[in-house]
């Protein structure tokens, strides 16, 4: 616990913001590539005076959103069906699900995308004015974590930095320093320095009826109310492995398009042309299909030639194929290019998803820690005693339904009925399906009993001959 006066705040902010700009820059690049704003769009265009080859006029910039595809693949594969939690009590599970709310699935997807871009995503939780537990995703660029030096790498504080605008349109840099029991808030004008312009930012309001505002807030969570969600064990961005390959693909593809556009233009080389105007030359070509040239003797080289572009199509196609393959190998994704998987077996489909599963498994390992901390925070707020939390993760992938249905049928009598129903491709909720099966069985038994009672003397209830 520290007493964060203004001078201590200046030292802490100066210490922890040092070097953070490099992290923000890398995040912005990854987010830009995720939105398909690749570097190819921002390359400097050559001036006409700098162009050595007069045939090169086209300047198409065509980005391919491979990175966005890879990130969305992972997000949909992991979180189309978000993880579920079991804290050991059905009533407690309902309370946890209510607190997570309808936005839980979207927050899972946003955490995945943020972690993929920045290397680490952040979730912040708090108690609102109505005394309810709330949580939300914080922009990774705003969060500067402070870790302890122990082997367990415990989070001891978080410095959140973001911009705010007042009613007069003036922009401020806001600094929130969160500890295990308090939050201290400071700010400065964007144009000022920390040493000169930093002052307490009174953004917290007293609820005792006095209407006072202050820059210090106490909480009773017992820990820093920020949860990290690492992308992998080394907290690196997914862009790191594929950016250079994507840039190569963009340059080659855009260059190919430029060549196809430039090849439509023909440059004429005229030697000893008798005319003086180019318009006259073009008119003669169009009207007479001939051009008047002057001759200066037997060794004269007067004539008309054309310049064209030779395009190495096979080499470019090969390079594009190799680069595309490298993007999905290094990015550990599934290439959506059409393949003959119409009736592939389950083993073949698993092989198709093998690289994506490796990447998803690394993220799941890290995210399990974050979700476990979130559920424990909810349980503590709801006064629910919890020891072990069972997390159930579901992958969303293409499957061979016919093969799965056959496997379920052949497993009858070997494994439990609930397991069979749970893994059947047509079943979405195993518990509801089992209840429906029981209901139909009871109805069928009731119909059979009614049928027997309709024929006395044939072994039914009304048979008096027994």
C-alpha cells in the first residue's frame, strides 16, 4: 500500500510510461493490418522525374487481408461457443452466468482479437453505482502493468493511460493508478509535461449525499481489478510471424496488376519522322495505317518501333503460391482455398485444423487463468464459496456428421447414454435432448399400455381368463 501524492505520482508515471510508445506503435500496426490497411497502401509514390522506365505508369495498391482472416479464424474457432463454467453448485452457476450476461460471448471474441493484435488483452471489473458487478474490455494500448519480481509474476498495480476531452473541447491525458485496494487519478493537458502540468483529476463522486468529487477511490476486491489475457506464453502478436510474408504477397500481386495495366499502353519509337505534331502521327496511323518517314541514305535507320512489357507470369504465380502457403503455415491457420474435402474423414479434417489447434491451444492455456480469476471475482462478490472451477471449452470446426453419427450409434452399450447424446452432431443441448428422449419413451409406453387395455383376453389388464 502506498500513499500516492503528486510528486510520487510524477515519478511513477515517468518510470512506467517510458518505452510504452513502442508497444503502442506495434499495436497500431497490428490493428491496421487487421482492418486490411497494409503497408502497401502507404508506400511512397515515385515522382515522374524519379521513374526510370517510361513504361511503368500504373500504381495500384492492393492489400490482401490474410492477417484479419487468420485472427478471425482463431476467434470463431475458440469462441463461437464460449467457455462455460461449473463452480460445483447449480444455483451458483446460474448466478455466475447472470453476471456474465448476454455480452459475455462478444467479450470473449474481443479479448481474443485484442490479444492476437497486442499480445495481451485486458479485462477490468468494478462495482457500479447500483452496487452491481460489471466488467469490460480495456484497450490494450491504455494499460501498463506493474509486475512483481517473484517467479509467480503477480500483478501488483496497473497504470491506465487514456485521453479525455472536457466540455470546452480541451484534451487531457488521464493517468489512473490501480492497486489492490485503491485507484489514484491524475491528468494533464496534452500539450503539457508531467513535471509541470500534472494535477489531481477529480473524477470520482461521493455517494454520501455531499456531492463531493475527489481523485482517490477505495475498493475491496483485495487485488488489482484488472485481468491479463495473454495471446501465448510469450505474449507476442500474431502479426509478428506473417507480416513480412503478407508484404511480399501485396507487392508481387500489386506489381502483377500494374504490369497488366501498363502492357495495354504501347510506346512508339520514331526515327526521322517527317511530321512535326504527334496528333498528325496518330491521325495517320488511325486513318492510313502508314507513317511518313525521311530517308538519309543506304545506312539510314529511319523507322517505327514499339516498346512492350514482358511479364514473367509463371515465376510470379509460383512466388504467390509459395508466399500464400508460408502465410498460413507461419500464421498457423486454415487456408480457405478450395480443396477436395467433400467427403473427408474425421482424421483428414483434424489434420486440416492441426496448426490452428496448436495456436488455439496456446491461447486457451493462458485464457483459462484469466477466466478463472474473473469467475472467482464474481463468486467473491456474490459470497459464493468456490474451490475448483471446471471450464468447458468447445471448438467450432467442420466435421463429418455422417461419421460422427455412425460412431455414436456403434458406441451404444459401451459408453454412457449422456456421452453419446452429447457428442451426436444433431444435438445442441445434451440435457434437453435426454429429457425429450425420456418424455417420448414415457409417451410410447403409455400408448402401448392403452393398446393392451383395448383387447381384453389377449394378455392385457382386462384378461379374466388368467
